C-alpha cells in the first residue's frame, strides 16, 4: 500500500486511489480482504472518517463489498471495472498532455519512448 499521501488532492480521494492501485497491480486480488480501517489510519496517520469516506466510495462503486462482521473485500469483478473506468480516459487524460508537454520541451518521440521505458522498468522492479 502506498506509504504516504500528499496534498495533491483530497485525502479521502487519495485513500480511494491507493486502494484502486493495489487492486489494479494485483496486490489486492478479487475476494481479498482489504486492511482494516484501523490499519489504514495507522499507515497514513489520517482521520478515521477520512479513511471511511474513501473506502465507502469504493463500496458505492461496487469495487469493494462488506461481509458483515468480517470487513471489506475486493469484489470479484473489481479489476475489470477499474480498468474499464480508468482506461476509458487514459489517452485523453494522460497520454495527450504528456505528448504535448514533451513536444513543448523539445523531447522527440524516441526520447520520450526511452524515458517511458526507463520508468516502466524501474516501476516493474519495485
């Protein structure tokens, strides 16, 4: 789980995104129990209501579900749902701005590809 949260967006949103990332990376598989709110509060040192709000958003979206008396679990179709939702805007939200900025900085396609490859390898080895 992401060790630290930052000020880039509301903390509850970062909690939600951190859990989504764990699901997309396969670190939380379908039917896995997510860490308890208490553990997430201790990990991120945030208000319990903030963690609850992020987790509840995922439950509202059907990414997580609650087993009474046991906790929250990853829904069986959560990875596919997240890939569809996030992947649908990937080019527009991430690739187009990246290519535009690279072009403005004078970074050619080959240079951009090399930089992406280097980052890709670094992240895959973590």
